[in-house]
C-alpha cells in the first residue's frame, strides 16, 4: 500500500500505518524521502536550543524522567532561573546558530506566581530575534492565552506513547489531560510541538498508536519530536531492552509520511545514536534537531560534532534571519522563493526550506 504523497490527511487508519511500518526498509525510506522532498528542502535542518529553566523535583511520575521527584536519580535540582540568566543563555544559543530557543520547566503545570517570570522570558527572548518555545507541563486555556499574548511561538507537550501503553508510563496525569493542553495551546494560536518517546518497552502497535494520535489531531503539530529513550539510572525504565535502531528510523519515516508538512525532530537519544543512524533519520525525513551540549538533563552530541556531521552530509542549518513564520513576512518569503528556484526540478522552497502552499507556487509560476 502506498500513501498519497501530496495530501495532508487527518484520517489515518491503523491498518494503513501498519502497512507503512511493514514495508521493506528501502521502500519505506524511499517513500518518506519522496514526501520530504515534496514539502521541504531535504538538506535543510531547523536547529533549536533547549534550556532547563527549572530542574528536578517534579511531582509527576513519568517513568523515563530524571526530573521526577518519585525516583532517586541523583539529579541536581534547580529553582526557576533568573530571567537575566535565561537571556544570557539565549544570546549564546543565537550566536551558535540556533533559530529557536526552547525553555523547559519540570512542573506539573505553572503556578500563578510563576507566570509573570515566564511571560517576561518569552517577551525578552523574542525581542532578541529568536523564536520562542516553552514546555511547562499542563496549561489551562487562560495560561495558554497569556503565553500567546506574550508572543510565544511554540509550546511543547508530548503525548509520549500510545493511549494503550500510556498507563505503563505515567499515572499522575491522563492521556486526555495531555490532549486538553494541546487543544488549549492550539486554540490560543500558539504553534504545537508534540511527539513521543520510542524504546520504552512498547511494541510496534504502540508506536503505530502514538503516530496515529498525532497524525489525526485536528491540525498536525508543526513540530514532531521523536525521542529515543535515554535510560536514566534510578528510573523504572533504566534497564529496559534496547530498541533496534532501524525500528527508530522506521518510526521517523512513518511520522514524515503521515505528517508531511511538520518538522520531524530528532530529539533526546541522539547521543546514543551513531552518525549512520542519524544520517538514515535525516534521509527518512527528520529535519530538525536540538543543538547544544545538554538536552534538559541528558547529554546531547557536542555542538562541534553536529557541525562536522552536517558538513559530512552536506546539510545546512536554516538561517535564523531567514526563518520566518508569519503572514507579514510573505513578501520577503516570496523573494526568497524566487531566489531558490531550482530550474532542474521545477521545485521552489521558501525561506524555511519548506515547500510553499500550492497557491503561492501558482502565483510564482504565473509571474515567470
Ligand atoms: S517528563 Fe516532565 S512532567 Fe514528567 S516527570 Fe519529567 S519533568 Fe515532570
């Protein structure tokens, strides 16, 4: 069975997703790479940097997490960082080439007294010319509205796994709580970053279930992090069996096919992947990474190692100055589209390395 390659669907059936996973590896990668090239510049990778703004002592019991107060992981706890400290880190990230700055706090949900600090961080990081992303736990619709008003671009809230496997991983919040937060974020007009974690002892049915949930949301998350479990000593998942790296690549490929216009992000677990596995993930349609030496509290490949890998693979980071995401920049975007015209393929890409909507392409075509 082959998926339609040029449509964005929200009605994926389990059997269709199963069939994609079951394809011979090369066929699956070819299909995913073809979908990727229809919608993006296949050699452009969006780069984000992530900072933990409040670390550890989280009341939730996510079985994979070093920050949960339920497990003894010897993690050093930190209170909410001062706004100035966050701004210094954001400046450094920008200098290293990040276009988006993600700030994460180990909370069940933000308290009212935390909100003014968090909103201030959003305003000031945004004023530096960086896109902003936060992950603060569950949000009410009021909190989502406040973050939107402060100018937050993205909110991260993962579904983690399938609804069926979920109770094996977390007991302190429900799957529906997560879906509610995603709905509040979407309704507030903030872009959604939502994905999951692979290799937590789930089986392929659960990976299918997770991707089906994400792909059948009313709008696809703009960003879909696919994490490989990082086994943390002291957590209940510390000794779980390793996942076959090809199954991870398959999961990335299927995510790319199901959500063709989303940025599929290689997130936690890159440190444990060799360069070949990462290269296969890029080929399968991953086009976003976290860049920086720490990914919340787990190691991330050193920034220099990423630079070398990008050079070896001929990949380039999206230019933060070019990266644009709102209607107001359409004029500039169209100019960049024209500049990037590739006469050999007839393809156009916009400033985000993304294939513009058909009406934009049509407009360009009639102008030439
Ligand atoms: S994943 Fe988030 S909510 Fe869960 S324990 Fe860790 S910090 Fe808390």
